[in-house]
């Protein structure tokens, strides 16, 4: 802007607190949070009772990724103007990122809504809070309430589309209302995922290798011995990852919030004893013929469990939510980058749904009347 923030220029020295706030807001909108923070601090120095200055200080810290520094300024703004809905909204936005302060964030957002029922901002933030917890139905109600106040609100439109799609949170395993640092649950989730993948991959590869060695190379005894070595290798791997989980009391709740994480761990827990039983049955001197299907079934559990779970997950995720209604809201949001991304994702979901129905129909048509399969293939293209 061509101004010197050092204070040496007389025009800069003569600025009022409100003018410095305007300058801070301009710098924030220009993507200069560090410079905006300096201007907001000048405004606070000139008028220590200006809650706007402290709101801008908090927002600048947040833009700089300093959530711990953003909180005191937001609390100061509320203390200076307890009836300001903007101050309450700023404090709620900061508190939602603090472990154990989620209920406080919701309370301040609700107060902001009561102070300014004619504003869409509080409803949007309440919708965001619900969306981050995976409460999609509540989020939809909040965003629709915001759009009833401000029909052209782009953030409400975009986030309503996400809620209708049943958007998966960045940390699906973590509840923002928990008083535990999300980094701790993130480390626990990573350890559990690594162990489940390592365990499933090791026993699946070992099963295929042992079966190939026994059938093609006639080295079944040696291959099974290597299989028991794989089981022994799983012990230090399990101990290593278990030590990284420091919050075992939260693990069941993490599985409840992220069922696919729990399914992966359970699949690994099932695969390891299934592999061990498969090895034991294979080393028996004479396996009764009645047990042959059991032996083959155990191998199928070990080898096919992972791809089967991946296929079920892909199908389940493609059939959740309401993509057509989400597409409508994303298109109404206008030329917004996030809205364009939502449109692309929604179209892919619609395409996956179409083909998930089409493939079984083609299969049936090929069996019943092959000529009908051509017509079935032509349906989705228009």
C-alpha cells in the first residue's frame, strides 16, 4: 500500500484506532497476516478498550497458524464487549481447535446466534462445528437456517453440499469434543493402521508363497517352517506399534467414530490366527478330507480378506449421502474453487453409483439374453 508501518510518517502517527483496524482488515484481505497483526496491535495500543482490534489480533494469529496466541486476544475481545456477536463468534472459532474446549465453542456460537439472529455467520459456524463432529443431519439444519437468512452465502452453500455428501472429516477417528490432543489420537491411529497393514500383508504373502512352494516346488515342509518364522516376526512388530499407542482407553471410541479403522484392525486380528491355524493343519501328517474345505477357507480368509474389505468400503462410501442434492447446492454456490471441487467429486460418486448398478445388470443380461447386454451398456451414456 506504500505506507510505512514504523510510525515515522506523520500521517501514520495521526491515525486513529479505528483507522488502524481498517488497515489491519485490508492487509488481512490482501493475504498479509503478519503486517495485519502489527496494524491491529497499533490499534489496540491507541485504544485498549477496542474489542475490534483484539478480534483482528486473534484472526491474524490464526491466519499465521498460532492458535495458542489467538485465544487470549479473542477472550479479551469478549471481556471488552460481552454482548458482541462478532466477538463471541471469533472466540468460538478459536476454541473449536483447543482440546477440551469444544462445548465452550458451541456455547459461544449459540450466544452469538441469540445476539444476532438476523446474521448468517453464527448459524454457519454452528453448522461447521456439527460437520467436524460428523453430525451431518444437524449440520444440514444449521446451513439451511443460514441460507434462510442469507440465500447467497457461499460458504453455507458449499458446506451444505459437504453435509449432504456426508463428508468424511480429516480426522474421522477423533472427536473434537475429547479433552485429548488430536495429535495423540493421530499417533494411535497411525500405529494401529501400520500394524494392521503389516500383519495382513505378511500373512497374505506368506500364504501365497507357502502354497506355491508346496504345490510347484515340493518344498512344503521348508515353506511352512518359514511361515512359523513369519508368526515369530509379528511379535516384535506388534510390541513396537503397541508401545506407540499411549491412549488405549480412547481406542474403542476411535473405532466407533471410524468403523473402517476398527474393521482393518479386526481383519488383522482375524488373519493372524487364521494363518496360524492354516499352518498347523498343513503340517499335520494326514489331514482328514473333511478338513480340506476348512484349510482352503482359512487360506481364503488370509489372502482375500484385505481386497474384500477394500471393495466393501469403496461401495459403502460411494452409496452414502445424497449426491444429487449436494450437486444442486454446489452449483448454486457459484464460481467458487471449493464448490467446483465438490461438483467434480459429486459427479464421480454419481458415476460410481451408476456403474455399481450397471455391472450386475449386464451380468444378468449376459446370462439371460446376451443381446440385452448391449442395450444395458448404452443406458448411462446419455
